[in-house]
C-alpha cells in the first residue's frame, strides 16, 4: 500500500540532527502499518514495542530516565542488541505509558544517535494529565486517511496516480471519465486504510461499509473510555450532528443543531476533544484574505468536517447503488460529500493553511482559502459540471488575487485569472498553483 508519508519518513532518517518522531493521527489511519513498513524497508533491524497492556515496558519506564538503563531494558525485551545506526526503535500506543513519552526528551538530549519513531492516537497523548510532554525535543508528522491519489495506487491504478503526481493533465484529461468513476467509489469507500484494503481485495462495497461501521463504533467506545465523563454526552451529540451541519447550504457550524438552545461554552471541551483526537477538522472563517490568514481568523465562525469522506457517507447511510445512477452522487446531500472530500485532500498537502471566507453584508462565500505563506488562493467547490461561481467572481472583483481556483467535474482549463481544476485532481492543487507562478 502506497503512502506519501513514507517519503517524509525517509527525509527524517536522512537528517543529521533528527529528533524522535511522533506520528499523530486518529485511530485507524495507518500509523502502526506505516512505522513497521518504514522499519522493514529502510533499516537492517527494527525493534517494535507496543505499550498497550505491556506491564514490563510500563515498569521499565516508571524507573530512572537514564537512557543507558532504558536501552539495556529494551535489549532484554527484544532479545538482541540495539545498534544506533542500523536499528529503528518503534514505540506504538505510547500514550498508554506516559513516562515513555517523557523519555523522548532524554533520548533527544543525551542519546540523539538512537532513531525513534512512535505513535499513539491523540487520545491520551494530547490530554493525558500529569505527563511531562517533551516540548521542543521531538518532531511531528501528521497522518491523515488515504488521499484519493493514494487510493488510486491501492486500487491498482498506479499509472493514474502517477499522472496526477506528475501534473500530466493533458493525458489525464483523456481519461476524465475513469477518474470520475473512481472518485465516486472513493466517496463511498473513503480513505481509512482497512476499508480501502478490504474493498480493493474483494471489490465489495458491503465489506468496506462494515469496516467503516466498526471504526465508527470504536470511536464511540473511545468517547466513553478516554474522554472526561461529564463531556461524553456532549461529545456524542456534537459528533452526531456533523452530517446535518454539512447538509445545510451554509455550512457554518451552528450549536443549535446539536441541541436546541445549546451555547458554545457548553460544547467547547467536546469540540476540543474531538479535534485533538484527529476526528474532526475545524475550518475558520477569515474576515479579510490577507497574509497571514491566521491574523484575520474569526474564532466564532467555523465549519466542522469529519476526518474521512467514507465515514461521512457511512454515518448518513448512503447506499452503494447510488454510484450506479449517473452523477446523482454529486448532487445528493447538497454537496456535503464534495466539500468534505476537498477539505480532506487539502489537509494532506503540507504547508497549507486552510480557511474560508464570507462577506459581512451579503450571502457571498468562498468555500476555502488556502495559503502557502506567499499568497492567498480562493477555492470554489462545485459538486457537478456547473461552472457558475458568483461568489468567486465577487471575491476576485473585490480582492483581485493573482489566481482563483474552481474545482468541479468539468475538465482542466487555465484562464486569465481562473484555474479550473477537476475534483479528481484537487490533490495536485499545490503543484498546480506553483506551476502558474512559472507562467
């Protein structure tokens, strides 16, 4: 299974002054697989330690933080020597032993020659009380569900994926219908690795849906197991309200849809908990599209998305038969799946800030604003081939950005101030914008 994050792990390994690396991401996005695959491919030896229900490791890290002592204990546990240059140490479910998390500080300061990659769902890592987090002593890599391009590779369409990665729109456009059909499948299957694997092996939508249901059930169990008890009912209500929030034409999050009369203050902890665990993404409104966007962030206005389009389609119980009915999938659910999909792809592009814009005194709204720190690019999302984008034109007339992007089921086309980027190619946005800078 191809994951683009593998290249980032290779780059981390090649760094002279690397620090222990923590892979962050929600449960079931493939953190354990990625670490093991990296160790198998790139190292002579890998020592894998899962801290889940591991009493021996818990006892080892409860003692002195002397690195030589910890290495000796890990060697006894593994039954072989740890060679700094050729052995990768993999710490999985590290949140289950908070002192193991703390130890990363001492590895970084006193024994930087050891190569350590670890992961743990944000459950516990972000919220564990009494843990000394090694601020400034570790590096992070955020792992999201599989992108559409990664899905193409997993589905045996490696050449289709390579065309997009290489920016080969001339050739890719000739196969636009193939890409569109595969995109419809991705809307249903999503990017959770187990759902993708099951679907690609058996081409069964039902089996993929069953995996998604299990993942959603596991998330619900996590609410009860890991969240503060008083917050659990509100977490559940907020979580279950997301499909109805996205079904609105104006997708701005409204607390009244969670519960009649609900106020923001009552749900702050629930929202923070879901965001810290990687289960939801907040996209804030900006009042003015200036750099840096964060300086113009409206903290009270935001859209809330799930971590995966397949899980959203599962929560709404969209049946696979809809895939057989032409373009119905792209008009049902008021474009919610499409906007969820686009945000999910944008989140996988490193170094991009993502917001949205709406006018103060009119209904004009641009679905997303993205910035790489050099310029702000508005992105208008259209679920079909419909190319009317009044809000995008109004935004262009008012702020005159160098480039505006409209993504839809229409083909690739570069105009004077507008780039039409097919939905199936939105994962190439960063490259496409850079190419327009070169002329």
